[in-house]
C-alpha cells in the first residue's frame, strides 16, 4: 500500500466519507481512491456497530490511525516509516486538525454545508500542514507539544524591547522567533495553551519570507470561533517578531512607525540569535553527548539540539538527521511506557507498559543501549531530560552524565 519511508494523511467528511484532501511525505504516490475508500469504509462500518476503530498494524510493518473530530471531519494517517508509530501519528492528527482550526475556525469545520467550498478553503492550510508532516528538523514541538526555545545571551534586553513593542502595537501577546524557536515572549503569550504556542511558531515558519505579514487566525483552545490578527515582521533573515492584536494598528503603520523605532538598535543581538548554528544555548556540552532534549514541565518549554558533539568521528558516523530520528524515538518510548508526567497534564493516548508485580512506583530514569547510540532519560518534578550519547560511552556513566548535564543546563540557562 505504501513504499518504505512514507506517511500519507487523508482528510474526509465524517458522515459521507467524501475526500477533502490528501497530503504525503516520502517517496510514495498518493493513495488510490479505492484504498482511501476501504480505509474509510472500515472505520465507518466499525462506528455503525458501536466499535471504535482507532489504529491497526499492517503485515508489511505499517501503521494506520483513524480519528474523527467534531463528528464532521475524519483524519486518517498511514505510515510505513520506522519512527512513525501510533503515538506520533495520533499527535500528527491532533496537530493537523488544529492547523485547520487555526486557519479556518471551528465553525467552518464543525458545520460542513458546502463540501466543495471547504475543499477550496482547506488549500490555505496546506503549507502549515506540510510543516508538521515534514517535521524532524530543528523543532520537536510537534511531538512534545512544548515550545521549542532558544536561550540568547541578550535575552534581557530583547525581552524589554519586545514588551515595549507589544504595548505600542496595542497588544499583550508578543513573541520573538529565531528559525521558528522562541527567544523571548510576553507573559500573556506564555499563557496561551502550549499547543497554540507550537502552532503559531510553525505558522510563522510556514509563511512566505516577506518583510511583513498580516494573517487572520483562530486560537484552537482560546478563541476557536473569533479571529485575531497575527502581525509578523522579519527583523533580520531568520528572526521574526509577532504580535496578536485587534483591528488596530494597521500593518503599514506598525511597520513604518514601530518596527524600526524599537528594533533597529538591536540588530547585532538579533543576528546573534541565528549565529548559534543549530544550538539552542551557548556554552559547552559534556563530551560524548550527540543530542539532548530538556523539557520544563511547568512552563511547557523545551531546549532541543543535536549539534552538540565535539567528537568528529561520532558526527561522521551518525549524521544530524539520524540523531534527530533516534532522539524522537527515545522520547516516544520513554513517555509512552515509563514517564507519566507530561506538560500541563497532557497524556499520550497509548497505554503505559504494565510493570511486573512489586514495581508499583513511577520510574524516574531509564536508558537504552543500541549499536548506533546509547540513550538516557531522567525526570524530576519540574524537568525531563533526554540524552543521546555515543555508543562507546560506558553505560554505568550515563546516570552521572545526565545528572551533571541537567545541573549545568539549569545553571547556564535558568531554564
């Protein structure tokens, strides 16, 4: 049905099964209409028999996941990729529907009156949806639902400037992004639902690279039916400032009167944000670490990087793309089978692994040793840390390395 290394996403009306769009990643062509009809037919037949079809595995090692939203839109994800298991696909479907809400609003999706019109309107979501399909670069927020952050040495002065800029733009919601990662944000921006912060970061990344943009958007949890304006301004290549506002100010007046006045004196600090070359913080990392993911469970923010190693041999044998894939796989393994705490009380829909009798406690650490790498994770009441290390690192040193790395990161970044 699918070639190896492919993901297909199908969107249909829940009641009639009319296809709305199909998007894909990888080498596979679009699924034939007969296959789409069969996948939807199985789900509809189960629903008619009071059986909920959630997911299944194919003989060829693929995975299929179904989900219906608002009893109006059905999403189906079909994957043959090694790392695209059920937890990832469920997260993907949730992200895709919220992309549709962000752009079109919930009313448009929950009350489908004209299917052909909805098909046309959904085209405006394609770029954003494709960003989530092609995820796996410098961001991991699509999987963690935590905002990918970047710690700048000039965060203090950038925060002051952002707060003043947002007030001048008659907004309490402002954010500074560097390559899609949050550098600083206003207090109200951090009060948005974590998934909304992730969606807005992906949206800015998906927009065409222009000096200014004015986009009507809906907040899937905070305001799914009443639109807001998202004003985005490119300060230097790769760095954008965004504000959520009402009818005023106009895009032209904000660009001509506010952007230069507030941000021109900070060109060098802004450029330094994109000078980290894939890193999310300054400062050395312990030798042997190929990648890390640090999550603050209280604030739903994350530091994520696979550009840390000082070991040239490890970099040659394990390229950044593979390191990202392995770290995402390890995060999924740890959070679906061992670690229960997730940001804002969020839970994966898969069941936790049952521990043998006598082990009723919640695990605080876990590790994995493989031919390509070794992984170690630990959690505290406030943080989770996931490390990807070189396979030559002695296993008995992983715990002390993780503990030392967590203490160092918190001291360096205040995260």
